[in-house]
C-alpha cells in the first residue's frame, strides 16, 4: 500500500491545515507533523538564528478501522498521487 503497511487494521486519516495534504498514518493522535510540508524545515541555520520547530499541522479527521477499509482508503488517497489503476472504483 502507499501510505501504510499491508495488513494494517487501524490508522488515522489526517488533513494538513497548511497545505491541504490528506494522508493515512498508523499513529493515531489528534495532530501530527505533515509529511508534505512539516518536514520541509530548513535545518541550515546561522549562529544568530533559532532552530526551527516542526509544527503538528495535520489534524485527525477520522479513525479508519478494519483491514479492508484501510486498504480501500489507502488506494483511494494514493490514486490522486500515483494515477494508478482506478478500475476497482
């Protein structure tokens, strides 16, 4: 699968309030760091600059339960990214 490992039975469906990216994550928390924009922090800083912090901008929308439901949601979300096979829809 694209976002989570095969056989995952429970995961969180998140949406980033900064960039709008929607994704699945096996970690279920109210907010997590967005893999699209949150990890793009420039760590090359000068001596007078502060270390940037990774903000948890992706908020939990829904908890997806059941291996089949997780697989369907993963396929649906990855379809827009990969342009893969949509014959199952």
